[in-house]
C-alpha cells in the first residue's frame, strides 16, 4: 500500500498553513500548522480555501512541512 500525504493543505498569502479534513460522517474540521504542530482552528477558516491568494500545496510541498 502506498501512503500519500494529505493534499487538502493550503497556504495563505500571509504564510499561514492550514488543512481541511472530512470525517467519516462528512463533518469538516480545520487545523493550522504552528510551532507545536497542527492545532484546531475555527471551521469558518474553510472559506480561505477559495481566496484568490490562497494556494493548495502539492504532495511534495506537504512532505516538506516541518511536522
């Protein structure tokens, strides 16, 4: 089995990195990457995914994150 990194990871223009996950029942959650790893964030941040200055990270970029 090949494990691929989560590609639902984004970077905003200000440099904030966040990821969006979907649970088994379809519930969405958001986490931001900080000094202490991934931390829960307000679900309202999901809207940042569609901001014109937010980019979705590639699998290669996700693997390079300091986590």
